[in-house]
C-alpha cells in the first residue's frame, strides 16, 4: 500500500523551542516510519520580517541540525529548504489567482502582524497562507503535523484545494492537521503571555539550545499563583502548561504525585518547578549536544539538504505538470 503523504515546515527565524518540539518535531519523528514525509525549512516564510541576510544561512542550518538532534532521520524523510524547490513559488503564483484580498485580510495572524508592525504590511505577509497552501499542496499531502497556531492556515489551504479542484478538476486532496490524539498542541510561554515563539519573548521561551543553568533559571521564574484554594479547582492556563511540560519530560509517577497535590491544594510550586527543571535539563541536554555536534559539519547538512531537495522536487514537479495542464498553461 502507498504511504500517505505528510508535509510540514519550520521557519528559519531563530532557535527552536519546546513549542516547536511539542507541536511539530515530536510528531515528525513519530511519523517518519509510517508515512511518506516531506519536512522543510521555510526560509521564504521568514522573509516577511526582513531578517538580516547574514543570519539566514546559519538559521537554516540550525533548524536542520536541531530537527535531526530531536530524532528526525534524513534517510527516512525528505528534509529540504523551501527555496530549493522552484515549484513552490510557481504553485503559489497559480493559487494567488484563487485567493481573494478580503479573505486574506480577515486572517487573524495577518491582523496580529499588522498590529505588531504596521510599517511593514507587505504583500508577502498578506499572502502568507497562500504560500503555505502551496508548500502543502505541492506534494498533495493529506496530513500536516502542526501546532494549534496553524489550524486556521490549514483551513485556508483546504479552501484553496477545493476551489482549484472545483474550477479546474480534481487534483488536490484536502490536507488536515495531524496529532496523536489529545488535540493540537500549544505550548505557552513561561510567563503565560501567549505561545512560545522563536521570534518573541526570549526570557520566557525554552530553547533547545539553552544550557542547563539557563533552563533552570527560566523554569524557576515561570509564572505561578498562590495555588488552588478549593479541592479539584480548575487549573489556570500557565499551570496547565507546567504540567504539560512535566508530562513530556518527567516520570509518570512524578506527574501523578504533583497532580494529586494540586487536587488536594497542598502543592508547592517551588518544588514542582525544581523537579521540572532537573527533568527538563536531562531531557534537553542530549538534544543540545547532538545539535551542536551536527552544526560542526556543514558538508553533512548540505548533503542531506541536496538529497531532500532532489526528492521534494520530483514530487513537486509531478504536481505542477498536472496543475498547469488542468489550468491550460500547457502549449507544446
Ligand atoms: P515564529 O515566531 O518565527 O513564527 P514559531 O515558534 O511560531 O516561530 P514556526 O516556524 O512558525 O515557529 O512554526 C513551526 C511549527 O511549530 C509549526 O507547526 C507551529 O504550529 C509549531 N509551533 C510553534 N510555536 C508553537 C507552540 N508554542 N506550541 C506548539 N506548537 C508550536
Ligand atoms: Mg510561527
């Protein structure tokens, strides 16, 4: 039986953090055996905010190294850089003809960016979901492992797939977000202020590259409150998030013990954070060390990316041939 096709990408905007791990990379690793996977570094997507050209190369290489350090196996998946696949911007152009200004202006992430940097509302920002749809549809993917923040972008990708199929003929399956049960993940920043992000709120974000003491310091400063005052109280988001992090890195018995303490209103957050910090350090240290080691070997990363691009182009070129034929851009 043919394997189902999976696509997902990470922007080359900085250091990967635990949200990227929880929301995305962890699932990439789980999917690499059972699916035909295309994972990419979204370097074009990072250009919306005009990064310093000097930083891009290192950012791209780091994302690749950190993915592999988390357990991604380039022998099993196609791991490539978005800009190595010219069929992606080609499909983006074609999809742009089916994308309407009004609907793009209504996208919440677009409205957020307009608020954040009103002096740089470029067309790339407005059409970000179109490029993202092209990333996915170019391989005719059906499953997309992403964090909760990407749910709406995927809905837009499904709309474009439907619109294309309706107008020109069946080509694109509808891609759905994928997780292993429990819903899409959203790791909040340690101060409870929005999600962890590569490009914001450095002190409240746990980066895979943080050293042991930095991890400890950040966790000890994580937002908590006075604790529950009645048994079985509902947990505020930022406490839920600490438990979520603990579930990732601590032994089950430890999590159960702190949950029970919470339920009985005698939890001491200081103790919980100390435990979490030590377990987090043990979890993150090997990833950090492996990523640092991989970043010493540019030639190795280049080989991986060239091979990934070869595989991704093969798949993308087949889709573009079909798309052009259906649209009528096909003359010889
Ligand atoms: P940036 O701030 O530059 O957009 P980012 O941290 O949002 O960086 P992306 O490259 O946009 O990272 O997203 C890569 C993947 O990580 C996506 O699948 C996204 O849904 C997921 N992701 C990002 N942040 C989180 C988070 N805090 N919790 C869960 N998943 C996340
Ligand atoms: Mg993002």
